[in-house]
C-alpha cells in the first residue's frame, strides 16, 4: 500500500492503514512546504475556533450575517475564515481581524455564486487538485527522502485534523473532511473565475502587442558625469574654516546618550545533569511520554521504558543513522541525551491530549532563572543599585556578560537580541531590570535576566575629537559646490551650441555611452556608479532624440536620493523597437500574463458587486435593563430586519420602560453615546446595546 499505485485508494472510504504510514514517515510532513496546508492548520481546530469565535452569545443565530436571504451559520463562517487563512499561510498571524472577516464575506459570496451557477466540483476534480498540490510539494525533495503520495496525503490529513481535543484516529478523519472541503472550494473558485473573467480573454493580441512594444522599447543615450570626488583635491581648508564649520554643525557632532547592560543567561544545556536525575526518577508512563516525543519509533528499542539515557543512546545511534552516522559513540550519546532532555512532552490525560510541556532541561533552566530573578527583585527593593546583578551572580557562581555601549537608535542590544535598546532606555536605578517573558516551551530561546549597568550621558565631541570628521565633511560640501559650478559652465557651453564630445574634451571628461535600456527599470549598461539609475532613466525618457537635459544633481547611492554627490547632463541618441528575437521569445508569456491580469481584475470587480447584493451584515440589538430599541434603516428596504447591506445607515431610538431611563449606548455606537436617538453605519457584523437604569438609581 506504500507505492504510487495505491494513491487513489486514499480518497475512498479510508482504505489505507494511516497509522502504519504515520509511524513510518511521520517526520516527512515537516518537509512538505505547501503554504495552503500550513495556513489551514493554524485556525482549523476547535481550540482556535473557540479563541476566535467564543461560545455563548458568540454562537447565536444571525451573528454572522445573511447570505442570499439565508442566515449564515457559525460553521459556515468558520469554514470561510479558515479558507482565508489557508490562502494567506503563516502570514495570516499578522493580518488584522478586519481583513480576515472581509475576505470571509467574499468567500461566502463565492460559495453562493457557485451554487447559483451550478458549480459543484466532482470527487475526481478534488482528487486531482490534492494530487497536484502533493506533487508540487515533494518534487523538489531528494529522491531518497521523498515520501510517496500516500504518505504525504496521510500526513497532510493528520495536520489538518490536529487538535488537542481529538485522538489521533479522529484527527485523521477530521483532516480528510477538511482537506476535501478545501479542495472543492479551490476547484470551484477556479471554475467560477473562468465563468466570470471573460474580459481577460478579450484582451486582443494587438492590444497586448502595442503595450509590450511600448514597455520594451530600447533607449540609448550619451552623458557627461561629474563627481564631487574629482574636486576634493582643490579644497584646502584653513583651521579657521574648519572651526567655523564645526560650530555650524555642532548638532551633527553630538554623541548621543549611550547605555550598557549586564546580563545572565540560563541555557538549557547547563541543566542537563539535573534534568537527567529527574528523568531517572520518573515513572514508566511519564518517561515513555518524553521518549516517544523525541522519537516515535523508540518503541522498537528493547527496554526503552527502563534503560538509562546513556544505555538508550547506545541503542538509538545505530538505529537512527540519518541523524548520527559519522559521529563517534560519545558524540552521539551526548547529542541524544541533550535531545531527549530538551524535547517537550505531549502526553494523554483521561484520553485527551494535555498541553505541550517543556523539556526537562528547559524547565530546570527556567526554575534557575526564576530563583535568580526573585532574589534580584528583593535585593533591588532593599537597596537599588546598578551593580546588584553582577554582585548576586558572583555569589551564585553565574557568568555575567556586559554589552558594549549602545544608543537608542541601535535597535537591539548586541549579544542579547531579545532586548531592544528602547526597552533599556526606559530603565532607571530604581527600575533597572529586564526579565525575559519567554514561553516555557521547548522552542524558547535561553532564559535571561538583564539589568542596567551604566548610563553614559550625551555630550558634544570636542573640536579635537571631531576635527577629522568635520574636515572631511567640510571638504565634501565644498567639493560639491565646485562640481556644481563646473557643471553649470558645461551646461552653458552645450546650450551655446557645442557638441557633447567637444565639451567633454575641454573639461577632461569622457562621454559615457548608455544602453540599450527600457522604461520599466533595472540597470543601465554603461552607467556603473556614476549617478542614480532612475535619475538618468527619468531624464532620458523625457527627451526627444538628439535633445540634451538640464544639469541634474544626483547621487551615486541609490538608497540616499537626497545626497548630491554627482551631477550629469544626458543626451537621448536613440529609441529602438524591441528585437524580433525578443518579441518571439517573450510575447506569448506576456500575452498570457496580460489576459490573466485582466481576468483577475474583471473577476474581482464582478465578485465585489455580486457579493454586495448577496450578503447583508448583521446588526444585533441588546437591552441592558428594561426598555426597547426601535430600529429603522435610511434609504434602504431592509427596515428593521437586523440584516443590512454594507454602508447602510441605521437609526436607533431607545425607549425606556416605565420607571426606567435611558443611560447610554455601547457597541457599534461610538459617538454621542448618551443620546437616546442615534444612528450607526453598518460596515461589519456588529452589535449595539442600549442600557436603561431605574429612575432612582445613582
């Protein structure tokens, strides 16, 4: 069942032993880099759903809007959100909730449109899509470590079903369903795009050819370049000039405030001996949890539940040649010991997976840091001082490291990248410490405790200290002036009718031949570092053939466009059509790309308009106290239905019950919250609450 021929069986009635495959190749899933898979796993678990969508009132009917006249269920909303996350991949972690929800509405719109136009992908279509994704993911792997399609499918399904609430068999079953749902959507939306994107197909060859030829027209130019460095030798400043420049640029010669920190780190590797003692005292069940998470197949090693780590390592090394081949026995034992003692433990408790726990050595490192941290806090409470950390570390035999001085603009502390310079600049003698907030997990970096050690005040450099820098700065500014003066004389000569070549000879400058280059971007042959590329391109493209530009101040540093370190005049000498060879080689792909872009643009506009008609957002009203809310929509036939097209203005009138008075609005109403007559523009699924209190309430 491991061969290629067994793959189709995977899609029908679970006719494959997933447990066997998983035990043999579980590690392979880490090699399969399908962005869709990675993203889909992030939120497609019950735990993640609870964190995002909550329970109780968050699961009430109507919270997620109305689609084509039908209430959107919580499950539909979650599935749409998960598809968005799958498309974004790991980047979705930093995407605002508002964007994810907006895209979820678009996904729901697409699903409704698929139903309207009878798009219902077949099982075969879904299978083909899954197969294509798997093939893409494994094709770049070395043949000796490449999983079969069946193994890749099994791991993908297990990943999609991963949840702390499910047993392994349940994970696979759930994952298979989610994988097929994802595949059906991907296939369906492709068919929908083809149906809606006719405009892309109607991009004619002629239209695309005109655009291609315009974008790829080749330009040639000549130019004279001046550099300020050619004039440096002409600048011979006096001490008085340098002193005056020093005074005028005093702010540029100020040394900012700098700081130093001292810190102690607690690497897990320093606590392996303590961790091993704890491991030796564990019962069989607990020990097995650490060992099987280090290596699933350790169960094939005789006596793995009772052997010591060194004894186990001697048996593991020859069995895991992919990791330990080529190592000496003592090296392999050391590596295996560290891996076991640093590997997190994921076990079961009452038939449920428990939370991820750190490796034993990591826990011991954390405890040591916590002990040191608490002692340091107490010492600073009693007598604050900037050397307390160093004194305490010395007493406890811990190694202290001091950072080099740094300014706030340096960003991070050298040697301690977990700490930013901005953090350190908030510290003081009475608030001198920074304690890491690393999660207690196997993947955390070394724990640390840091303390402000020294504050080096800001000051002006003395003239003696700054003289070399000030002199160089003065000579540069003066050489730029000389360069610009020479450039203006050159430009006047050209305007007077002299040829570029003639002016170049008179000023000992070589005429540079530039090109061919296009209008899109990229390097310009012959330009080298004489001036900024885009400065030259912009000037050349704005000229007629034979015309010469004004004198242009530029920079040889493309990242510093404001620096006037060079100057040039450029003459456009030719505009040439794209070559036949290049046209033949590139146009077909260009036409395909142009049509694809037009199709995508057409589809996006069509989908936006269709979804705006299909989907209505929910605005739910709640009462706190006793009273009622009268709801009406302005310029809409939605009335007080509770569901509105995006952008609809809804008026709200709070009417208290007998012996009650209106107090305030909350939720979607954010302006004039104390006004009983109010309004809100519906932009998302939202709620509004009217609070009423008794008349005699304070």
